[in-house]
C-alpha cells in the first residue's frame, strides 16, 4: 500500500524572508551552467548553499561541502530564518505555466512523507536507469544533515482525480507561499499548508490501496533514501515503523492531471572522431530514410509532424541538418531481443541502441558514464557547438509520451537515462523533512 503521512516540515520564516523567490532553487541535479553562482548571489539563505554548495580546493574530511550544509541548516534554524511547522501538514503545491504550443495549465501535486518501499513490492516503480555517482553524493548530504530538502516527483494512478478534488476544496483560499524561481521564470509556484485532520485522513484513505506509482524524477534520490533507511535500521534495530528515516519527502502528481507535461531531452555528442558526418549518414541510410532540411525551423517542423511516430529524430552536424525516420522497427528486435515491444519503440532506445551503439560504435558504457554526451532540454547550445566543431553532433528528439512511460514501467523495463523531462521541475525550498533518529511521524 502507498502509506503517506503529514509531517512537521521545516520552512522559511516569512517574517525573515519576504521574497521566497530569492531562496528557492531547481533540484540539485539541475544546478549547473553558472546557475549555482546566480543562486548564491540572490541570497545568503538560498537553499542551494545546502543542496549543491560550492566546493573548495582546501576541503578535507572535516571541512567540506557536506559539513557546510549541516552548518547552514543549524545556523538558519538558530537565526529563526527556518522554522519547524507547529502541526503535521500536507503541502498542496500548484505550478502554473504556459505550454510551448500556447495556453496555460496548472500541474497540481501535494508534498508528503512517503513510506519507503522497495521496487519489488510493486508499490513504487522506477522508469529510468541510475548511476552510482549521484547516489554517493546524496547519501553523504543526508548523513550530514539528517534532513530531506528536495522532493521525489512521483506519479500515482487516479483516473477520476479524486485526491485533487479533495485538496482543491481544502485550498479555496489565498496560498501561504507564492513565488517564481530564477531559472524557470515563467512558472508560478503556489503552496498551501493543510493541517485539517479530516482532509488529511481522506487523502490518506484514497492513497492507501494504490500501487504502481511511478518515479517521474528523482530516481537517484529515492534509491539513496532506501540505502540511508537500511543504514539507520541496522544502527537502530529497535526504532519503530514511524521513525523518520523510514520515509522520504515526495511530491505526488496524478497521472490524469491535465497539467502533466513531458518535454524532450536532446543529446549532444562531442569530440567524436571515429567517423565523419558523411560516413555517419551513409551508415544511417541502412536503416533510416534520411532527408536533408534547409534550416532549424525546417527540422523542427518535420519533428512536429512526426509526433506519435516511432523512430523519428533529427541529426545536426557542421555539414547540415537531417531528418531521420526508421525504415523497419524489426531491427530493434534483432538488437534488443530481450526487451519488450514498448521499450524497443522508444525513440531514445532507438537512438541509443541503433544509432549510438550499432551505427556510430559508441559503447553503451561510455553513454552510461556520460562520456562526451550532454543532455539538453533547450538545444540552442547544441546548435551552436556543432557549427563550431566538426566532431560534435546534435540529436533532436520528440518527447516520450506518458503512455510509453506507463507501458515500460508496467513491464518492468527501465528506460534509458534522461528518457523523460517532466516540466516544470519540482522546486526545492518550500518544505524540508527532518529524519533524525528520534524523529517520529
């Protein structure tokens, strides 16, 4: 069962922080390309100082990014910049934004303490592969602070959106928090603190029988939480089931929510010298129809026309731009006979297995280690790089559809890394979950 609970969150004190926009941030793994410096400049209390702090050459075992994170948390609590909630609460969280094709939608979620369960129990399912590096980093931060700052973004089945309806009635008032975040500037974030026990009981009852919840974003964080929980259980075998470390802060979103939006993640391959652009295209023609297009607008128009099709992608090199469409899906059955049909028909699977591994001869382990590959939500940087370097190649993809995510997770298939980009990101800093050994939920 999906066991959720309200919790006494740690929140920024509105008497001390008048503008929440200055202290919130993207999830830690999105803080790159100079964004860290921008958050630091916004406020001395920005949450990035804890979740993705700066590292220095003189760092050692005693003084490092994790010890500084612990010090910031303790200091901000002592200064009353951060406060603990008086009552256990669910945090209703709405994100209102414009769609790329026009129109405005609101994605509704609620933040809660979610009882951790292993994937083989069938309650929570992963949909992407994970790697060791990020899990080591997050585990060190959790050990140092005994607090969760960022959310797991998790989808739950609710065809009639009953949970949203319960919470909509509970938040028919002005939000307790309203802000816009530095990076995704056009998204309006609104948070309501819900402590009404009747409302909480109704939501818990609706969630309790649910299974097959899908991690949309935060696979590394969820697996880290499982590892930390197991560590703590070994240290404190007599701790009760409601010990804080048995739970993880999660933002739950209904799979039927009309604001659920998935964006594509494009791939930029750099420093590739095994083949030239003409040689790559020659090999691609063995399995794809290859159509040269005159410019970026033309390529993106062809990609839009191909929405819902299997095996369509763009290839951008210094020599030109090309629209590729797969001739025969059966090639994926030959390359990945042990995979289910839903996995074989993902554009990202076709790109990684057929194009990268089979045609360009880029070993899977290099992709897994993120060697010479960058994942881009906005492809602008990729277009610029390929014009400057004849060893760089940009691959343009359409977004993975939520139906494809459901089909793969139902079959127990993990999709290639960065197969989905759920937009917008669940922002860090609105609530924090303390999980020290004496914390009870």
